[in-house]
C-alpha cells in the first residue's frame, strides 16, 4: 500500500513539474516581444523598510553613503504585466523538516523554506506560478531552484497556481533543497519566471 501511494505521489509530482514547464513555454512568445521594452536588473530597495521595535524612524533612514538593502520582513515592488506586485519575504526556516516519508531531501542535503507574501497593488490582475519565480543562494554563490514538495514542517506551501485580483494577496512557503552545512544567504524573486522586468533580492542574516 505504501509503495502504491509513493508511486502515485511521484506521478503527481511529475505532472506538476510538466505543467510548470508548459507555463514557461507558453509565456516565451509574449516575453520575446516584451523584452525590448521592459527594463531588467536586480533591485534590493525595500518598498517600505521595516523597523525593529523601539527604533525611531530617523535612525532607520538610509544614508546616502549606504543604500539600504532589503532583508527578511521587507517588501519589494515589482512591475508585472499591467500591474504592480508587492513581494515580501516573511520568514525563512533553515533547516526545514520533511512532513512525510515520500518527500525527503537527498543524502547530503536539507530543506530550507522561504515564506513569501504576494500582494497585487493593481491596477490589473496577476496570474503566475510562484514556483518558477523564486530562487535562493548560499554563501558560495550557488543558486537553488524550488524543490517539488507538497508540505513541510514549516507550514503550508505557496500555491503553484496564483491568480490575484487587485488588492488580493497570497501567502505560503516555497521549499529549496540545499547542501548540508550551507545556509540561505540571499533570496530572489521575479515575475513570470524572470521573463518580465526586475528581480527582487533580499539579503539574509
């Protein structure tokens, strides 16, 4: 019975991965047209810097010599296809724990999960797959894409099919598989798999 359940889960995950790839391929023609008129790059500027309890706003003001970099808790605005999406890294659970025997990291690796909040600030609606939008780096500069899991000990996963009208938001974890002994030091998020616009970047720690 356990083997049958495991095979069923593997088939479901392969189907999910295939659906994600089809979404990327479907966006390519539009992206090629838009690329010429869409600015790209990396932004680390928070939309509204968070402040620690008891810290004055004046002491939080960035100096001209030291541009502020977004960290955990900060939101960054990204321009989507006709709308603005506010992306916030809420928390990072590193290491994270598997929630069942079928979804475990490979030997020599562990799970690390990032909780994202997506807010559609308008004026348009937003439809995307966050699992193709996020990536993390460790201190060596290695980049890691999301692992295909349905649940971990950190909490509910972000839906792979996000459809937000103006003013609506989505919240969930995206899980990554990184080498044992490594820690997430940087988080990146871009809209539509990086095919449009700017990449948001947060520094961890």
